[in-house]
C-alpha cells in the first residue's frame, strides 16, 4: 500500500508520494487510477520524491494524470516545496534547490516567515 498526502495550490491539486523505491514501480495504470476524479482519489498528477540528486538538494519526478512524466509544473513545485517544509526537510529562511524534469532543471526556493 502506498501512502500519500494531497495538497492544493492555486487551483491545482497534487498527490505527494514519498520516494520509497523506483518511480517505475508506480506504473502508468496505477497513476491513471489514483488520479481519476470519479473512481480514484483525483488529482492533477503525482509528485514523486524526494529523490537523490547530484546537482540539487532534492530531486522530484512529476507525473501527469495519464501516467506520462511531466517536464515541469509551477504549482507542483510549490506543493512539493511545502511538503519539504512540513516534513522538516527544509527550514524557514534557508534557500534550497529542487531538480525536476527530464532535463534535470533546478529551482531555487526559500520559505520566509509568513509564507505558509
């Protein structure tokens, strides 16, 4: 059984699945079923991470509701950053980077007091 947390940001909702194993274990069928708004939990996609990275503090895989991997999602990155804060992996006032997408892009981010 997989555990997840559901977040919403500016009208988009994503499921955050903690990375315990390989993203391939999720499979397209699982992602489609879970993201289905009528028969599953319903979401705009799945955020799988944090994953190990050699170039950023954290790495993330973003999946569309059809099971394909997304290149990026601004609200997805916002949600994932919030998850990192709530799970005490980052602290307020300290900048961190998240690597994402198939090209390994990075986004620097900082949570300031009052942002959450």
